[in-house]
């Protein structure tokens, strides 16, 4: 059946979609402006950094706060056309965070729920924020995030897409990471030949175990619990990076990761941000974009038990597919936090 839209209407919708994409492209084209933040003389990784085990030796600090969009991809490697999840399909974003590195204040990390409902120009129905990466890459995600969080023009300043292989390399390169999973985790995906088998409690985990921790999705608590684990992982990785024996090898580790991630951060910029982060004595400030409560499936009907007594009703369950959730505009939350 032919479309009822006129060429003018279709053209207007295309222009609107391109405007949203262009908003995200601001993070691609901000290199000239950020030259003032990282002067040319600061861009080269200083040779003396390799012999000093202090955060300050990693690089010169940026002159202002920098906001980075972090995208955790379910693809195994950079540029992989398909994911490593069920159901199989195009590479998707499993984790979304805004990271604000301030040389004069604590690190702030805002979790962006992947189930947040967003409506793109030209779309009749809202879609999940986490689905935008496969439709338009980092630029489209950045444009949508900037609108949701009401970021100033030109932000986020940078982006980083971290596939599973780069996550494993990062953790293994740090000599493993200590953390305490909140529960034992068991999951088998025969189609993808993937298995998750982790115990709960304090332990030291390697890259593959970290991947399992972050991919595991709780049946009852779904994405919210997975976001808690993402924050725990960020905190643990930063803590390990700050260890004296790790600081010396960070430049080499970042150099190995450079070709495994998709980013517009140079290595010297990344080291500058790590220097600002690891010198902070204040704890990381974690928060999450506020959403309205998720709908729950109704409890099962009570049925008479043998002997005529009614069984207790079951608890409401989360749907098998995570439902879209609307942004809670009445929460009054502002990000980044001040003071």
C-alpha cells in the first residue's frame, strides 16, 4: 500500500531526524573548541610519566570539567555487526552512563537507564534509549541523552564505546579487580554458547567474570539491579587503577586499548581525565536518571488448593521483556550535582 504522506511531509520528517543526529554530532566536532582545554603542548604523553607511580604524573589536568558519554556495547569486538546476547541481532548498548570529570571536584557518574522511553522525530511510537546505538551510533545516542539530561550545547564533550573484549582486556590488564557480587548468578544460553556462573560475596575476579557480572540480568529486578552492578564495577575498577603498582602501567594499558574501543578521546586526553579522577579524595558520586515506576504483570489468580483452601496469590512479576519507562520530570533532579 502506498504511503499517504506527501513528499514535503516526508522531507520535513527527514530534516527533523537529521537535526537530532546533528545535535549528537557536536561531540564529534568539538576538537577545535577543546584545544583550549587540552593545549597542544599537553597532548603528547610525557616520557617521564612512565617512571612515576602517581596519578599526577599521568598528564596535565583539563582546565574545566569534561563530560564523557560511556556506552557499554554487547558486541564482542569493535565494529562487530552483531551482538553476543539473546536474542541475536545488531550490536546494542547494554550500559549507558554520563561521566563528569572535574579537576576541582568529585567524579560524578549518571546512569542512563536503557529502558528510558524516547521519541525520535518521525517515529510514531517511543523506543528504548538503549536501542538508539544500533540505529545511529554514538552521535544519535548523544543527541538523545543531551535532551533528556538538558546538557549545555556541545555536550557531552567526548564519547567512549566499550565492547566486551575491551572490558575483559581492561580488567585483566589491571591484574583483576576485587568486588563483592550481591548474589550467586547462574545462566546458560545454548544458542550463543554462553554461560554465566558466579558466586556471591567478596572476591577477586578477572575480565571474563566481570563480563558475566555485567551481563547477568535478574529475573525479578531486571535493569535496575544491573545498573547497581555497573556502578559497583566502575568503583572497583577505579580503585584498582589508583593502586601504586597499577598507575605506572596505565599509559601502556590505554595504548593497548586504543584500537579496541570506539572513541574520540586521544590517549593523552584519557590520561588527563584519569589523572583528574584518581587524584580526588572524595568518593564517586553515583546517581541515575529518574524514571516513573515500571508496570508489573498482574499476580496469578488464586486457585483452590486440595482440601478447599485457597492458595496465597503469587507476587507480581516483571515482564520477560523490559518495558519502556517514562522520564520522571517531576523528580526535580539536576545533573551534575553542585557543591
